[in-house]
C-alpha cells in the first residue's frame, strides 16, 4: 500500500495544477471560516455570523462538513486530471511495463482517493475544533465530541464522490469530457428525481425513497443541510407557526448505499483497465 501511494504522490508532487487546486481547496474553507468569524458594521447594522451559533459545539461539525462538501469539486478535478494524465503522458503504459499490475494501478488511485478524503476530513476537524473552542458557548467534553458522525459521513461522502470521479476519468480518459459528463450526470439525476416527484408518483416521500439509491443523490444525502437546526431559524419558525422539522441525522442506510456505489465504481474502473488495450 505504501509503495503504491508513494508512486502516486510522486506524480502529484510535480503537478503544478494539482498543487494550485489543493491550495485553493484548503484556502477557500479557511477564507469562509475567517469571513464567518469577522464582525461587520454595515451602517446602523452590526452583523456577526459567528454569534448566530454556527460555531457552537456540536452543531459546528454538521455545519462545517456541509459547507466544505461544496468545495470537493476542486479535488475532483485533481483526481480526474490524475487519471487523464496517465493516458496523455503514457505513464500508465510505462508503469505496466515496469511491473505494476492493472490491479495495483487501480489500487494506487483508490488509496490516493482515500488519502485525499482523510486529509480533508482531518483538516475540517482541526479547523472546526479551533473555531469551536474560540466561539462556542459550550465547552463540556461530552458536548464537544458529540455529533462526530458528521465527520465520518463527510469522509465516506468524499470517498464515494472521488471514486465516481476516478471511474469517469478512467472510462472517458479526457479530464474536460469526464468533468462535463459529471455535470450531465448531475442534471440527469435531477431530471429523474423531478419526474419521480411530479409525474410518476406525485409524492415526494415515495420519490425520495427511490431517488436515494442514485449515486450522486445518495452521496449528497450523507450530510444534509444544517440550517434548520439553528436556534434563530427555529425561533423564527415558531413565531410564524411554520414547521421546519427536518431529519438531518446521518443515515446508516445512506452510508451503506454510498459504500456499495464506491465498490461498484472501483470494480468497474478495474474492469475497464483490465479489458482496455493500452
């Protein structure tokens, strides 16, 4: 495993675009956290997002993993490009000539996917932990380390999404087309969900139970929107009599679905490489 990871990291080490995207990915989240922690004076209005409770333990684990999940596209570009470059630079063929098996090639990519997901999860944990210690109203040990399942769900979410990107990169071979197909797939799933909700069943509950098995939808469902958990939202909804009850907990079923899809994507990637004439 270490040998295969070392091979991949050596390739990334000399990729300027990969380094730039990694800096943007981690830098953007730090920038968002910084903006949220600054107090703004807008004329007669003083606005401080941190005072709304977004950095309170344990809510911060849910909020930050949800926000960070929007930035995963930057790492997706790295993974797709990482595969596409194997074909354009003919390093895949050279690796196979040097004794690397096709199975080891896929495993090296998958190990890199796991490493990226793990590094991102650890980064979110550290940033959230520091922000929570600074701004949270709750500092009890039991409260701080509750709701950590959102970090685990975030990790599985990234692994599943990156595995999908890896599959597209291997299947399509060109990074631009692979990313374009990813966008088309997202649109296709949105259309399918819309048809299920408004044409076939005309029932959101039934449609959601079916659509939760779609790959991108299942990945998205792992960390659901956290905003209805905010005290200010709950208080406002109570005043106007609105119902904002939303099940935002981590679902074991969704974790299993994404794990199954991850296995399918890696298996299909291996099958494509195994059968393809390189």
